[in-house]
């Protein structure tokens, strides 16, 4: 569960978020709805710690995002942005293996490779794992990034799947 407690956020003199308190339950699909410029992305950036909290508190499964070490938070949190910038010289298996970075810090062992294989298998990407991202179809690349809503659960991101212990 994500808990948001009295979060406010300003850019210069402009009040973007004003005392937001809410909970986002685990295991459900939650939609944040509002007009353009309402502050949806700003709130998501605060949750993902892409913007520093100015006031209030946010926690993910009880871990306060402002204080929890990145290493620990990275095992809980995966973020998929609105736009996916494709680094075309990246192979699918390399993209997925980024999910295991908090475990291996650049030195993957057999267990890490096993989890990457499992994630690729889960998303039906095994036959394409050696391909560069610009060598697969749009839909296949979306599956690798996790934009495939059919997966619709906590593992809806191959990199996230690779984050399993
Ligand atoms: N870097 C920025 N500098 C100034 N204003 C910004 C910046 N980023 C966002 N805003 C403003 O903050 C408000 C909320 O933006 P945003 O959270 O992106 O809205 P939403 O995602 O709901 O469309 C908008 O009015 C936007 O213009
Ligand atoms: Mg937005």
C-alpha cells in the first residue's frame, strides 16, 4: 500500500499540490483522474521520489520514501513513465536485467541470470531476448517495458519480475 499524508508541493510561487492525503491499496488498479495540469504527474513524481518532498509524508509498504535508502526502495518500487525513451542499442535481456541491479550491482550471478530468464519467459520474450530494442515490433517492445495491460498485475513489467528475490 502507498500512503500519502498531507503532501503539498510548490514550484516557485505556484502551488501544484495542496495538502493531499490518500491511500493507494496494494494489488488493485488505481486511476488518478483529473484535467491537464491538475498535478497528477507531480504527485506520481513525489511518490517515485523523482521530486524531493517539500512537506508531508509518503510511504510504500511502510517505507518512507524520503528516508529509505535507494537500494532498499528499489526492491519495492518500479516506475513506468508516460513516455518510454527507447535506447535502441540495448538488448531485450539487458533491459530486463536492469531490474536486478539492486541485487547484483553490476555483477550478476547465476541466480540473477535465472530470474532474468524467468521474467523473459513470463512475458513470452525468450525467443527475442538477444534482439536489440529496435529489432522487435512495437508491441513486443511494450511487453518488455511493461506497457501491456493484459499482464495487469504486480509483475506487469519484465524488469519488475526480475526484481524478485
Ligand atoms: N518544471 C515545472 N515548472 C513549472 N511548472 C510546472 C513544472 N512541471 C509542472 N508544472 C506545472 O504544474 C502543474 C501540474 O502539472 P502536472 O503534474 O504535470 O499535471 P498533470 O499530470 O495532472 O497533467 C501544471 O500547471 C504544470 O504547468
Ligand atoms: Mg501528467
